[in-house]
C-alpha cells in the first residue's frame, strides 16, 4: 500500500521535469494539496460513495453509488457471494488506505497536464469534485460488490460477465485522463506561449531544459516500481489472490517494457520521416535515427513506459504473458496516435496526460475482452463458475464477446459521467474568471 502512495513522488518528479523552472513550485504544491485534500474527502464521503451499501445485486436498483460508511462509520457487513466473507472483515482500514491511494493517483493525473496555466483555487475545486463525487461513482460501478458493472457477484451481471478492470485502467486512469482532456479544452485553458509556433519561427517552443530529463526518467522509474504494488496488491482481493500476484506483476513488467520500446521506435521512425520533433521544436536535419533521436529525447520512451503500465492495469490478472506483450505493443500505437492528434488539434497537454492515461486506459479496459484467457478469468473472477469463464474470456480465445461489449458500455458511462461533472465545474469557474493564471516567464 505504501508503494502505491509513493507513486505520488514519481508523478511529482515526472511533472517537475516536464515544465518550465518557474512552474515547478506551482506543480509540486498542487501535488501536495491534492494528496491531502483527497485523504480528508475519502474519509468523509469518497469511500462511502464507492464502497458503501447498495441494493443493486438484490433488487436491481441503484448500482451507481454507495450509501453508508460516511466518516468511516457503519460500513455494513453484507456477505460477499464469491468469497463468503463480510465487507468489513475482508477490507477494513487497510483497504481504505489502499483505495485512497488509488483515488489520489487519479486526481494527480491532471496536475501535470495543466501545469503553469491553472489557478490553484480552480485545481482545488477539481480535486474536491473528482475525489468526493466523480471517482467514487466510477469505482462503485466497477469494484463494489453491488456496482452496476461489477463482476464480483453471482447474479445480475451486466452481459452475464461484468467489466474486468482489475486495478483501474478505467476506474483510475480513464477518469483522470478524461478530466485532463476536458480541462485542457481551449475554452478553459490557453496553450503555453509559443507552444504551437510554426517550425521556423525564431520564438519556437523549446520545452524544458535537457537536464529535466533526469527528473522525467526518475519519475517514470518510481512509477514503474509503484505499479508493481498498484497491480500486484490489487489481486489480493480476487479469488485466486496468491497465485495471481506474481502473474500480474510479470504482465506489468512485460507490457511496460514492450510499450517503451515500441513507442521509441515509432517516434524515431516518425521523426526520421518528417525531420521534425514537435515537442522540442525543429530537429536538426541529417541526423542518424539510431544515434541521434533516442539519446536526446526521453519524452516518448518515458511516456511509452507509462502507457504500457496503464494499458495492462485492467487485465493484468486475466491475460497471459503473450497477451501482456500484445497489449503493451498495441498501447504504443494508441498512445502515439492520440498524442499526435492533440498536437494537431492544438490542445496543450503538458505531460500527455490524456494520451497516456485516457487513450491507453480505454484500450486497457477493452483488452481483457480480447486477450483474457479462460484459465486466468476463472482463477481471478469466479472459480466456482466454469461456464462463466468460458463465456467471458477474450474473443481471441473463444469468448462470446460479451465481456468486450460490457467494457464498451462501462467506458461510455465513465467518460460521460466524468466529462459532464468536470465540464460543469470548470464552466462555473470560467464564468467567474477563476481558471487561468498569468503565465510565468518561459525559460529553456
């Protein structure tokens, strides 16, 4: 659990290495505040909304939000039909701590995306609404026993399967990534000065100094380390917990590694064809793709690591190692294409938060419906129902496609809910001139 919380340090380093020096203090302050605010709100109401009692499994009503356990009182003790243990005895305060760390990570995703351009009061409002309302509803739908899309019960399963999101590609990362995209829309936040200047403009955008690569790489490696707990510890709440933890961690490693290599290759190939590199501005002509691109540019390799981690998070316990390699490799194309699309649309996402967390998170939620195996699905989700495992395994392994269909429905619900709430919050802030901040002097 402490390793998941330590991921905050990784995000802080990654963001500090992606912004101008004058913005570093502002970014780090936001990280401290969102960690602290999310803890208080998760205790007051977030955990209750996410994991409080709900009658959907019995009556078919609700399924979106819990209604007990505010201020960590009266959590209830409803039997879990798959494990036979009670809610309070199974999870307890350790579970509260673990889930708060997840909520905090989801909130932090936006911090780097809006670096240097968003007032602190606007960011605090975002953290309050995401931690107290947006994230808990998303988590409840997928992870609570009575959540509408939850696979962790024996009846009233959407599509007969429920959604497989073991450690939060959708719950944590799509939520944070979509929020980052909405906030970065030009109607709310302007792009950084000279971010989209033409190639030969003398004031072309150069980005952070080369020394910032140290912080980016350190941040990425800290996050990779924390992700072993992020995905591995999540399996202790599943049916085949002991056997699944090492498997999930191995899949996490393979997906991150293959996505890093694939993203680096794609970026290098694209740069060699176009003779440009739009994050750092115009690249010199006549470079050697093998010796010049990768040593000087850590942006895409680092984000490739993160994209691979995000993509495998949903299915880390239900896909094979070959599946993890395919998920990670495919995530590289998803990430790079979405990153280029944001550039084309002139949406200034400082750390590529939406491409890394939103776009590859969407791919990650879909992946179990394609690559989930019968053996691991049965071991992780419901060891007592072999027919369900055969029906809900991935399409490429003979599944019916029901699991993939449920994943699509769940993603639509997450995107609609997150977009609607965050848009309304920032529309109100914009109406009261509480979003943008005067940009600090930009130095390279």
